[in-house]
C-alpha cells in the first residue's frame, strides 16, 4: 500500500509501508513530550497510510487498481526525488543494478497489494502483505521464541486462507505476492543503502518505477477518460500513503527508540481492518479477526522479547 512504508517495514528486522525511502537513522529518544509527540506521529502515520489506501480504492471503479497504483507511483516519485535529489550521472553499474531491481519490486508490490485490496478488502490484504517484513524479522535471528512466533503467524495465515465457498484465492495469492515483494524490498533497500548515499537510491527506484507506469497511465486515460473525482482520490492516496508517512517517520525516528517504532508497525493490519470496516463497510468475521490477531501477536512478541 503505502509505498513509503516499505522502508519503515524494515524496522522489525533491523531498524517501516513503509516505503521506498530509506528511513533515517534513529536517534536516542528523548523523554517527556518528545516521546509523546513521536507516538502521536506514529499513530498519525499509520492512520494516514491506511486511510490513503481506502480512499484510493474508491477510484477502482473508474481507474482500476492499476490506474490508482500508477498515480500513486507518480506522487511517490515526486516526493522522493524532491527529498533525495539523486545525482544520476554519478552512479556506477554496481549502484544502478540494485536500484533498478528495487524499482521493479516497488511497482510489483504496490500493484499486487492494490489488486488484493480490490478483491479481498483492505484489512486482509494488508495483513497478508505484513507477512513479508515479519518473515524477514523472524529469519534474521535464531531463537526459540521466534520459532514460536512463526508458528503463531502460520496459524493466522491458515485461519485467513481456510477453504470457504466465498474464498477468493486469487486475492489471497496477490496479498502473499505483495508480502514477498515487501520482504524483497527490505533486503534490496539494505543493499541500496550501503551503495548509495542518503535517500538517493530510493528516489531513483521510485522515479524509474514511475516511468515504468507511464504507459499504464496513458492506456487508462485513452481507454476511458478518468473523472476528476477518481483522479483526486488516487492523488490523495499517493499523498496520504507516501508523502505524509515519510515525513511523519522523519519526525518519529528522532523521538522514539527503533524497537518501539518496529513494534508499532504491528498495529498496521489492525488499523487497516478498522479503516476498511468504518470507511468502506468491509466487515470481518471473528475468524478473520483471530487470524489478524495471531499475525500481529507474532510480530509483537518477537519485538518485545528482542534485546
């Protein structure tokens, strides 16, 4: 969903979406009002991210998930290029290679997620996608508690994907594809972060991904001219799910510990389910809530028991 949140999502694994931007290094968290402001910023970032995805889904009947993702990629590219200010002529092939791979993964991640949202709803799609950073976090260490967390998360997946007459297996598969892409994004972002200074690598990846979606945008416009309302929803989705979370994370990581930041990422599936329920009328049954709870518990337990 959130393009910028993928870098935030790396927080559980190493020190969060969520996004195609490399999150700044976390500074020691001050006490008092600074930390309270950081917590408020984290909550606002999560709500903004999921609200943006919900608003973007309102444009699906006109633009389709592909058209919405295209607009969102354009917004993310504008934001990240303005922040990262990449120096294109200075990069070597060793730097370009992971950035190009990152661009492909970035676009595939958002496209698969929004397609999953269109088929199975916001809450379930985001929960399945969250398995990506959770898997990276659990495989980064070797502890018994992490094995238990993996079992808990697996149980949640089984509950969510249990056979039912109404089960949309393609939608579930798209959610899992988004999870694989998010995990790949985290790992590639680490490589890019080592080879390219600052947020330049993420900015280049976002820009290349936006260029890849230019033909998609042209096809959407030529096939059926979009309404101003639909374009507005897509743009708002890009701002709320990309620009706002990125700026909020810049503020947050200077005020709260990295572990607390990673732990808060666990709340995103719950926020997505609540936003989908309240804003889109996508209600979930007790089994779906139990599955979401199991996956959130697995990540929370892993983070709380980590030194």
